[in-house]
């Protein structure tokens, strides 16, 4: 995927709270974030070779073999990843509605893990996001950059996330009769990779959800037409934020009967939604939670 020009780069520390985790955990990665797409990548710096005591070469070998095998699979068929990541029916899936499911987890062998955000449609791989990790021992950086070559895009001391079929995730569920083109922020917000929880903040330090941060950034420029596109997102959290916007700005919308029917469909497809209350992952009734946020001030 081509790197978006004129990137606005700034360092953040994000919290990766995956579906299997029910408590807060600080992520030690430094990341570079482009808010035009919010695709998170890891920034690294080379160090001059020095004493390499305490390096476990067996761990390095395990990582090398795993990444080499992954590279081979991706060259043959990008969808054929379930076996190498040991993804099966026992993995905890988040139902996104409309036939889509999400699995967030990681696979690690030695020093590093690859975090994956996998989207299934009726049991088949529809799309995914891979987030790389570098070893904490920076004397291994150069070796691991070589291991990752061919899997991740690497440039300007940055390893970029890898996406498969993200364009399909940017499309609305229904074929909407509109010529409106979404900007890069909103296209990413349409995808499950922007975060599928609904709410505002939580986790370590009360960090604002990524999808909420993008929504807030674009809030003043939203129109009824754009809102209806977001209501048709494959991202369950985005759909609810769009419903929240609609409920707060009903007088701006003309086709309210059609919209209300679609909202009923959204609630029936996603009757509950994952959110954070403090550090704890909770599932709440979608309609009730949206009602609570509608009552809040912007």
C-alpha cells in the first residue's frame, strides 16, 4: 500500500488490549501514527554493533524460521494464514454483524510477536492487519529488519503495518447510491482496524479509543450523507458512533424512516458491543449504550 504523502507524524504510546485480555497492560512499543489513515507502524533506530551478551540465539533462530515460513505463505496466497497462526474455532471471535467476525491476537516464537487483526466473512479470511514488533534488545535490530524484509514495508526507519484487502473493508455494507468520496481518516474509520469498541476511553491512562479520536477529528465536517455511509460501515463501533451523530442531529436528515429502519437492522445484527469501563472489557447492549452517549454533550 502506497505511503500517503505529507504525513503528519507524531509519537504516541498506544495500548493494545486484545479480546483475550480483561485487564490493563502498557505497551512498550514506540509508534509513529499518521492520522490521515491511522495506520500504526513501529519506528526504530540502528545502534553500532557492541557486546552482544545475553542474546539467546535459539530464540533468534525460532523467529527467523517462523518469519521465513510466513514470508513463503504470503507469496503463495495471502489468505492462507490460518494454519501458521494456529487460528481455529477455539479462538475468541468478536461478532461485528452482517456476517463479519474479528479475531485479535498474536503469534510469537522467540523475541518478537506479530499482532494480527483478522476479519472473517462467513468463516473465510476477508482481510487482516499485521503489526510487527522488534526485540527490546536493540543490538538485534538490524538482523530483525532483515527477517521482516519481504513481509512488511520498511522505509525511513519505519516498519509499516501490513494490510490485506483493506479496500474492501473501506466499502459500505450496502451499495449506497452516492458519489461522495471519503477522506483517508473516514475510509480508515470504516474498517475494523480503527478499533471496533464503542465508547470514549479506557485502559492505561484512560486513552481515547482510536475510532473515537478519528470521529472527533472529523466531527465538524460530517454531513448527513457521510453519516449514512458510516452507518453502513463494517466496523460495529463506527456504525454506533454514526447512529449517535444521527440521534443528536435528526433535524438535518430528510429520509428518517429509511434511516430508522436501518438502525433497527444494525441493532439486530449487533445487539451488544464491547466497550471499556476503566480497565475492564465489558459487553453492553448497543442501543442502551448509544442512548447514554446521545445524552452526553459533544
